[in-house]
């Protein structure tokens, strides 16, 4: 999905007479681009790590682990050709099991950055700040976590 919008950025400049001056500029943002796809497009992560992150995000979404705002009214059994005839609930449970396994495979201390960047869509600077990490450390830790997730999903 490619949805471009203009966003205004404000930055506070140096003090002038006791007040902070504000500089303004606007940038074009692609709302369909995730942090993971941004890193991949610029060569910061390879295809294997990108694929692992996308599969993890897909399992997160299929397991419906994000906040819900309404009730589901799906029938109990859905006739499908794929997913070995599983119902929606069974597919959701299977996705949750895969997601939990991938997070466990990443290891203690790495699941936070995976969830924040891959599932919640936070940028690396925000994730680093939220986790209390030094600036520019998130990319290295994210790559380690994605490598373990890629091993879990058997991506070569």
C-alpha cells in the first residue's frame, strides 16, 4: 500500500531573548511503509531478516494480538480450501502458537525490540528511547533478534 501524506515537523531552535524559536518544515511520509521495510529498502537488513520480520508480523496480526474494538461475528466453521480446513479460531490459535514460538526463539531481552519495531510499528529511535537503550543500538539488537526468528521459521 502506498499512501503518501504531508506531515509538518517542528523543531525548537536556540533561545532568542529567553524564548525558543520554532522551525517548521514538512516532509512526505509513506504511511504504508513499516520500519522494517524502510530498513530493508536501504540495505540495513537483508532479505532473510526482512522475510522473518514480515512472517512474525503476519502471525501477530493473524493471532489478533493487537487491541480489538469490536466483537467478531464469524460463523463457528468456515469452509476454506487452504489452511487444511481450519476454522478462523483454529487459524488464530495456530498463528498465536507460531508467534509465541518465534518470540521464545529470539530469547530473553530481544522480544521487546521485536514487538515494538515489527509488531507495533515503532521506529528504532522511539524503541531505543522506550527501552532505555543508547542511541543507535537498536538496529544491531533487532538484527540479532530477527536472525533468531529466521532460524525459528527455517528461512535460509
